């Protein structure tokens, strides 16, 4: 658990001036890939404008409501580390500790933060078995994730200071019609949370940064006169060469949605003329195959169902693409029963894309 080491020569604390989720996430990747962490440790403090961030192996349609995100203008990002979905805004602080892989230690990082905040504000924070920071009443104020490569590692974790909890509750909830889904994607653990500012109004972004940075330096036997928190613009291409390309990769639709592990959707609806069953396999963010059946129907419109399956196969699970298929089918469909099927099915799909 000891922090100080004769092998560590350089200790840095950086505080981001950017509130862009893709830029801040890219800065983590930049340090991990560009900086030799053999003899140095880095603490990166950052926060973002409102956004939802999912883990590398998660399904965005299961972790948040895409339609609500779009309506609210809230960004969605997929990070390169694992773990669950989190809501970020300017009231949710992020800390990233960079070390050599052999020096990676989640427990130690979190204990340092707990001790710094407990000492500063008389709190009762501790670390649970999931590497969450919790209060004495078992309310979660921080969740963790990490990324390890050959010789380097980072451990990043949130810290709820004064986040918009109403937004967090609304946005970290999938569309209600998505209960029938089969997936191997990592699912988030739902927890009761607490903003630390509810314990003390003095726990602000600047104050928390100051306390945590001081504790980080002191753990490495660096005296207060030599403790410096350096503000950085991680999006500055002139300083961090290649950061723009890294951020662009994280913004890409195929990274955010297309990297979703393969999953199966299922929907059913009872019409007066039959029971509709729809199943679709989604891979790479697109419907790769689907099946539409109308059970207990006096007449099975085989040509219509085949045409519906053909139209949907290959469609990206994205609003504009789904709408284009729907509008074309509406033009081609005249039978009122068939139009009812098209309207219901596409209303269902459009409710979560």
C-alpha cells in the first residue's frame, strides 16, 4: 500500500481546462501510449459537460435512452476501459492515476482519496469490495474502471460532488420497451448515490482538486512548497501531437455504437388480425438478420413479411436510417392491416434509437 518509492523520479498533477468528454478520454490514451511511466506517476483531474459514458464492452441501447440523450443534447461516449455506465457533468469530478503496470493498485488510489476528503471535511468515506467509494450509509459517491497495457496502466474513478441527480437518474435508464433483449454486453450495477456537497457546501471542484492533489504529492514525500497543480488543455494538438485523431476516433459512430457486442432484439404485439413476433440480430450497430411472423392469422401476407425483413436487414440502428426505411415502406404498403404492422413496428424501434 506504500506510495513513496526510491524508483519514482517524477510526480505530476494535471488539471484539465477542457470539458469535452472525447478530449479528456483521449488525453488518458495519449499519456498511456506516449509517456514512459517506469519512473513517474501522474494524477489527472478532469470534468465534463453533461454526457453519458459507457464502458468498452457495453450496449448503449441498454444503458441509456438514446432518444432522450438526443432531445437533451447530451453527448454519449464509449471509453476504452471496461466497467459500467456513468453520468458526467461539471458536478462530477474524475480522477485518473497513471502508473507503471507493476505499480497498479486501485485500493491504494481510492484510500488516498478517502483519507484526503475525510481529513478535509470530517466525512466517513471508505472503499467497498467493488472498488467504489461509499459513505457510512453505503451510498455510492465514486465508481472505478481501468485500462492496463504492456508496461503502463491507468485507474480512473468518478467523485460525485454536486452532479445533477435528476439528469443522472433519467439518462442512466434505457427505453422501457427494451426489456426483451439478449446480450453478452457488460451490464451496469445500479446503486444509490450521494453528492458530497450535500454533506458540506464547501466541497467544490477546486477544493476537492486541491485536497486530493496535496494528498497525492504528500504520499510521495513532496513538501507543500514543491506541490504544483498544472492546468493543461488536453486538446492542444501543438503540445499533445496526435490528440485530435484520438478524439475523432472516440467521436465516430462506429466506435460508440458499432462496437456494441452482438445482441438480439425481440418484440411482440397482438392485433385483431394476428399476433406479431419480431426478432432481430444486431451486430456492428446494424440489423444483420431479422424475422417477422404473424401468428394466428387467417391469411399470412408472405410477400409483405419477406419485403419487411429485406428492408430492415442491413439497416443501422439509428433514427435517420430507420426513418428512411419506414417512409419507403409506407409508400409501398396499401393494405390497412399491413400498414398497421409497419406503423407499430417502426414506432417501437424509433422509441429507442
